[in-house]
């Protein structure tokens, strides 16, 4: 028995010393870890199990992959995926171009004007999505009192029911992103531009490089990491667009603005089919993951860090 006591004593002393040195660190780390396990990991796992069930408040029935089979044969689901893809395709690249142009123009200004425009353009990012949607809803008013219809009236054109017809409803939601939500991207681009060494441009001037050559060979390659970040996060956010759809169109008219995020909400909290909504959410997650992997694979090959 004596050797075992001698062996356990050093072990306990090492543990005691380790706890004295790092115990508080692990104690502080344990709080966010526990919160993550309770409010993120557990709900995700529960939703995954729920996607294979016909969920009921009192009792759930295991139905296997029936929810997935059902959603893949649902015309509304494919319509929502198409709307989400169109929204993403026509907003993310355009918004990145607009953000870059604005940032490039602001970067040429003096410091005080840079500060003014950064604050002015970032201000809409501080406002809630609900507030912005209500403002835009008033601007899209179908009567002549709406801002856009007033502008059309100046040219003698008839008022347009922007959110009430299939041909213009989705474009109206896209227009919201074109005219706003550039503030955070501008801040990132300006920070990246400020981090480019001035010596590179000085060397290019010595070699009599043109402005386009300096942009294409120095500025743009060194801004690719920022562009990739904005591309990935922009796609993720556009695939989850919900607030503007919920407050302005409710997915109409004729499902013209029904996105996959709004369809998930409607399935769960309007029709109370939580199992089907869980299946839809995991399909959405899989699509986002696949697209993100493709973006990193094909757009990060020649990025210079």
C-alpha cells in the first residue's frame, strides 16, 4: 500500500498546482461553454431529431425521412429556394461592387471627411431591421404619397404597386440592399486599404506604373481577403433574409418573395409543422455550408495575406 500512496501524492500535488495556476481560467471559460451547450448545441441536436418526427406537443411520432421527402416534392419549397438564389445572385455581387467603389472614393478624401462619411454610411447598420423595413414600406407606398411614386409622378408616370405585384416585389426587396447596408463593408475595406504598405505604391511610381496597373497589381490583390470575407458573409446573410419579407410582403404576392427563411418560419409558427420546418432548416444549413466551401475552395487559391 505504501507505493500507491507515494504515487498518488505527486499526482494530487500536480493537480493542485495546475488548478491554482489555471483554475480561474477554466472557471471563466466554463460559463460560455455551458451557455453554448444549453442554448446552441442542444437546440440544434433536438431540431435534427425533430426533423425525423411528426412533432406534437404531447407526443411526437417517428416518421424517418418523410419530412425530407415531402419538402423535396413541395413546389413552394423550390419556389422559395429559387427566390432566395435569385435574391443572393443579384444582391451580393452588386453590393460588394457598390461597397468597394464607395470605400475607394472615401479613401481618397481627407481624414475628417473620411470620418464623416464612415459615420453617415454606417449609421443604417445601427438601426434595427424592423425600423428600416417600416421606413422602406412607407417609401414603397402604392399611392402617390410614397417617395418612389412621387419621383415617378414628376416624370408623368403612373404610380407602381411596388410590393403588390410579382414583377416588382422581389426587386423592391433587392433595392433596399442596394441603397443601404454598406457601412460595415466600407469600414472593412477602408481598414484594408490603410494596411497596404505605401512603399509598394512608391516603387510602382518609380517604375512609372499607371493608376490601373497599381490598382490591378497592388490594391486589388491585397484586398481579396476582405472581398472573400464579404462574399461569404453576404451569401450567408442573404440566404437568411427574413425581416424585410415578413414585415413588407409576407412572402407574396403569389409566393414571389417567399424566401426559404420565411418559409421555415411560416411552416413552424403558422402551420405548426415543426418537424417539416426543422427539415427545411437543415437543408438550408447544408446549402449554406456547401456554398461556403465552394467559395473558399475556388476564391481563396490566389489570395495574398
